[in-house]
């Protein structure tokens, strides 16, 4: 609220502007500077409106700037490192940077607009502020900041009709572009370097127009050809309207809502840019394998794959969604997200101790012998066992995928146009760096798809076909065979226990005495995955393993691949899709307009049906 002095000053300024308007028109008429039949009519009320509107815009800019500064010190200030008095903010790019409201003096605002003479005066801002978030690789140029407008053609954020001739924000975006200076995008002064290597949400106050909102990649947001589904277009339109209303509506001023909507829009744009880069065909043959399918939808990347089985063909089968990469709105980083039925895969990706009973017993034994002598520590062999545990390998695999996807996302930006540093070479250098990162993402994607197939689809299918929960780390370490199984994932296989017995073993000690020890020998049915450039397939093994105690690492004595009885008549009937498939659900009417989008991929549980039929036939042979 204004105090009495501020209200009095505003009244005096308004009174003064009306007097000046009448004096200018009267002086122009007395000096004879008018053309024939030209009449100058003073417009004091219009000048009063302009002054009052500029004052209101300045007040809104101050409110938004103070809210942004509060967000920087609070929820969007980055994660704390350490505890107590020595705690500090993480400087890894999670914290937002705020360029506070900057008010131009005189014609300084006109120099920030690169248009004609009339355009400089019409669109010259009186103030500008910006919030910078997420890290972005701008070595070869920064993403172009463009003005946002309502995506709907005939409605604004409050439901009133919009005249295309009066759409000042869209006019500014087409004329205020420069490929050499980022200042021409967000109108910030050259001394403000807070937006380097970051995406920006800019707000500028333009007289007689209002608050104009600009966002990195905003100029291409309304005309994105990759947004084809109704759900995706509704998602984008809803967040654009929320962003505009949170800034432009005086009764809904909220920088928190505006920043959240901006990050959601940029997350969707970043996901689409990453998917476009990975799906691009390359001359060196470094593209994605034909069995991997990627789809960007509402700020996530769906990773789907066609799983091969020896008893069925891949023709006519749609890919199954194995997991997703969700773009975090706060940090811009990718986080693996797994289907709800894949509980074991979710625990392994977090290296949760509850995912492996053997691992939990081993950790308890290591804690008991932690203060023992070196001989006891070597006997437990805790270091090597923890390095080869399934939870740690799966966690490291998905973390490697997230890191490579983050690097690719920073180099892809948010898609769209760029402010190239060098018009001749920046685009080619950027494409080369993106291609190099795509190769790393490709390798991580293939490995993670194999893990998700074995410990997601395979674990659920084993639980259904075998009637018991599968166990990790019971079949020994990873199967390493460079000759026969070179494309097998380097993860200990998932297994279920078939038969178990206690065997006694005589060992001779150093003093010549013999010692009788008991070992637990078990016959296991193990499941793993083979990954190569041509296919992704589940593979099963008969494993014989022994363990000295419940907390010791099992030792695999021998293993053999289980061959599928393709010639068996019973198996061929069970593998027939239209015989044992559950009734398909009736598609919703909303998906009719989506074309083939609704049936492009199927759920993980539908893939579990194929795997269960196959594993059930193999288990009947044991």
C-alpha cells in the first residue's frame, strides 16, 4: 500500500502531466506549426492514464522482483551441503539467480530494442527484471529468449477477445532479435552477467502495453511441430496461460507460480530436444538401435523397447514402456522413474538394502567383524562383494544414464533458435558436441534397458510363474563370457531356488589335520538379458551355486543356458497371443483423434504376459 507522501507525489505528477500536455498543444497552435486543416486536441486524460499505468507497472515489477529474491533465499536457493554452522549452499547450478528490477533512464530503454525509430519508442521498456534457472551449455551461443503469447488464437488469459493487431508482445519478439548479443533478447544491461550459462525468464514493463513475458525458447513454443497429441498441447497451453496470468494479472501476481510454470514448459521443451537429438539419423551409424523407442510427453521421456522371445516373433508387437526419464522442474536434471509394479527394480536403482536379503545379512556380518583383525576382514571379502552386488551395479548404471542425459540436455538447451557466437561455425560445433554426447547416452540406454527388462519385466514374470519372489545375488556374480555371452549385461542374474541341499566337504588344515565343513548347495533358475545392436532378449540359465553361510557370497560352480522347446506343441499353443491374452480394454473416445498415438506403446504388465508364458514353459521342464 502507498503511504500518504507517495499518494500525494503521484497526484502531483498526474496533475503536472495534464498541465504539460495542454501547454504543449497550445504552444504548438500559437507558433503556427500546424498544417492546413490540422487540429490538435489536447489529451490530458490520456497522459494521466499513461503516467498512472507506468506507475502501476513499476509497482508490479518491484513486487515481482522482491518475490523472486525471496524465492532465491528460500525454496529455490539450492540444496544445503553440510550441517550446523558450516552448512553452505550447493553451487552446482540448482540455485536460481535473480536480476532485480532495473529501471531505464531517459532513452536508455530504446537502445535495448533493435527495431525502427517508431518501434524503439513504442516498444521501449521502462524496466526489466529476470530470473535465471538451470544450467545450459552456451559455449557456442545461448538459447534465444522470445516473448510468450497465449497459444489460443482468440482468447487471452482472462477469456477476453484478442486482436492480432494489438498483440504487442508478438511484434516485439519478431523485431527484437540479434544473433550476437544476449542483451537484445532480455533487455538486461551488459554489466549483468547473471544469466550466463543459464535459461532465463524475463519480464519487462512496456508503457501502454503492460508486462511482456519472455522465456528461453518462448518464440517457438506456440508453433512447435513436435507437439502432436491433444494431451501435450493442452499441457503446454495450460502452463503458458498460468505463466502469463501469474505475471500480467495484477490480482494474481506470483513469481512462484510463474517460475514453476516456466520450468515445466522448459522441461517439456528440453525433453523434446533430447529425443530429437537421439532419434536423428547419423551417417556414422551411431543412432539408437531399432528396438529402442523414445517419446517425449509432458516433461518426461518414455523409454520403450521391443523384447524378443525365442518362441514368438517381433512382427506386429508394439514396444513396452520399461521406465521413464523425468526432468526435474527445480534443477533441470533427469531422474529415472519406474512403473509401480516394478518394485524390485525401484529398490535396486536406489541400492536399498531391503532389495537383497543376502546383502542385508552380509552388511550385518561386516558390521560385526568391522573391528576384527585383517584376516577376518579378508575372509568376509566385503569390499569385493559390495562392488559386485546387484544393487550397486544397477544404481551406478542408472546414475550414469542420468548424468549423460543431463549433459545432453544442457547441450541441447530447449531446442529452437540460438544466438550463435559465430554464424558460420557455431551450429556445426554444437551439433558435433551433441552427437558425441548422444553416443554416451546410447550406451547407457542399452544397458539400462537390459537391467529394466531383467529386474522389471523378468522379476514380475518370475513371481507369477514360479509362485515365489525372485532373489538377487544368490546365483553368484555377473556372468562374464567373452565368447558365448559377450552381449550379456554385466549384472548378477535374478534367480529362484529350485532345489537345495547341505553338502559336507573335507579340507586339510596347515597342521595336517582335516576339517569337515558344511556348505549349502542350490540349484537355481536364473534370468538375465542380452543386449546388442539388433535385439533385446531375455535369457535363462540353470545355475549351481554353493555358499558357506547365510552371510557369505555365493559361488557359482557351473551354469548352462536353458533352451526353449520351440518344437513343442504345448509351447506353441501357449505362446499364441490370441489364445491366452486377456481381453483388451475398450479404447477411450478421446484417443480416436490421436491417430496411432494411443496404441503406439503398451504397459509393462502387458509385456509381463509374454514373459510369464515363456518362463512358465521353461520352469515346467525343471
